[in-house]
C-alpha cells in the first residue's frame, strides 16, 4: 500500500469516527451558545479590569512618578551647577 493510499484511508476512517462533529460548523457562531459566551466575556473582562486598576496600574503610576521626580532633581542639580560656574559635567 502506498503512503498516499494510507493517508486517504486514515482520513476516511477519521471522518467516519467523528461523524457529525465535522459537519457541526463553528460552535462559536451558534446563536444558542451566545449567552454563555457573553457571560464569560463579561466575567473575564471585569476580572482583568479589576486586576489592572487595583494592582498593576497603581504600581506603574508610582514608578512613573518616582522617575519623573528623579529626572526633575537631576535637572535641578545640573542647572545649579551650570549657574554656579560649572560646565554641567558630572
């Protein structure tokens, strides 16, 4: 038996084994499953929104504020050194 014939027979056997599963189409487009999908979408979105707003965004905002303060302090020290006769190099 050639490889091509083997592949064809295996595909036919798989088609017979699965029966209606292959002809059902895309389950995510079946209107009967939409309420369940919308429920899980809302639940997942709500959880991720809560997680981002309570955990990650405050930490990120704190790091950005700390960096902004450090840059402002560094610029103030550099400006002070330039005004008082330095060349601005550290």
